[in-house]
C-alpha cells in the first residue's frame, strides 16, 4: 500500500522584497520625530510615535515601513535610515545587520 501523488505543487521560496503591511502614512509622525521636527512632551518621543505602529510588525517589515515613510516625505534615506534603525531597537526590534531599503 501507500504512495499516491497529490499533484500539488510545492510552494516556491519567497523571492519578493519584504513589504510594509501597514499604511506607511501612519509612520509620518514617527519619521518627524526621528528628524527632530516634532517633540512630544512626555517620555521618549520615539516610543510614543514609532513603537505603537511598529509593534505588531516583524523586524524586516517594520524597517521597510520606515523606508517607505521616509520616501513618502521625500527625505534623505542616508540620513534617516540609521535613525530609523535606532528607533527599531528602541522599540525592542533588532533589524537585520546592514539593512538597506529595498529599491522601489
């Protein structure tokens, strides 16, 4: 006994770039805080502005969301990505080492 081919295809490994599963516009305030444009009175502004939005995301997703938010604001990625990665660490996420924003 036994055997039998189901005819199902094996799923291919994901080759697509990670994407942002939330609306990146929600991270606008977070990006403003990173740039020092907005100062929230209480506590750590990064924790207040970034962590609630990034909380439910994977590290890589959160990093990509920040890339997208920075691009939406037409800001310099070279300046803001180190700040964004620091924000991820502040929120308890460890972005992959050497992370760079995926190309558009």
